[in-house]
């Protein structure tokens, strides 16, 4: 688990650099912002934007996880700077490039939040929610929806998790997703009515969800 003081110091360092990027973007200096982002990526991660964006999300995560666990420092720098790169391309009116950066950033951030069990007061959740909002109108690939399903359950948002689960089963049906669905409802069955209510759910809806899963057997 990330030491809280460590993540705060890292967030402050990243925040300082991001403030410079935001300043450039406010003055519509998008190309300067993109050049600065590339320089920052090279400085703090040893990787260029071109290389990072040439990798699939899964391969990028693998390259950041030499010991089977994502390097927090490098992963957070890349996720943060890709988010800003997406904003720069959005400012330039290039929705394809901004979408690509936003999804890659979200993928890494969701993995980090799961891997490290970050405290609920962390601003990283705000960053993740902002990315989710920016991608609301887009169809997300299965590997990102799977991390969103896990993310919403982790945060106690069971109603949203269920919506993602059935989207996955409709769009990308597989025995693995179906099994994850059964395990999801098994975990919910053990929760109190109050816990479920806080997550916009109920024991009745748990039973209904279990019955709906039978359609996909």
C-alpha cells in the first residue's frame, strides 16, 4: 500500500509541473504544452510520449510492472501527464488523440487505485472520475470496462458496478466475465442492508441480478 506521506509528496511534485502545463493551455499554447509534456515524461520516466502511446494499454502496464506490480512513481507520472496530453489535444480539436490519451491514463490510474488501496480522501479518485466523465460519450473497450467494474465495487458504488457488468456481458460475453459476475453477487449477499443502500443497491436487487445472470449461462 502507498505510504500516505509519499503519495502526498509525489502528488505535490506532479501538481507543480501540471500547473505549468495548465498555464500554457489557458493561453492556448497547445503545441508548447505537448512539447513540455514530452520533456517531462523523459525527465521523470525515461520514456517519450511517442513510445508510451505506441504500446497497447496491457503492454504498457506490463512494462511498468517488472516485478509483477506497477511501479507507482512512474505509473502516476505517466497517468497524470497522459491526462494533460489528452486535454491539450482536446484543445486542438483532435478528439481521436485526446480519447486515446484519456483511456490510457484512466487504465493506469484504475490499476494504481486497485493495486495500492489508496485512501478514500486521495485526489486520485477525483482524477479518475474526471476521466470517466470525459469518456462518458464513448464506447470503452472491454479491458477498461473490466477495471471500471472493479473500481466501482471497490468504492462501494454497487449499482454502477452492476451496470458495467451487464454491459460487459452484452458486448463482450465470456465465461470469465460471467464468473466474475457470480462472485460479485456472492460478495454483495454478505453485506448488510445499510452497506448496500449506501451503494445504491439492495438485497432484492442482488437476487434479481443473480437471476439475470442465468440468461448468459
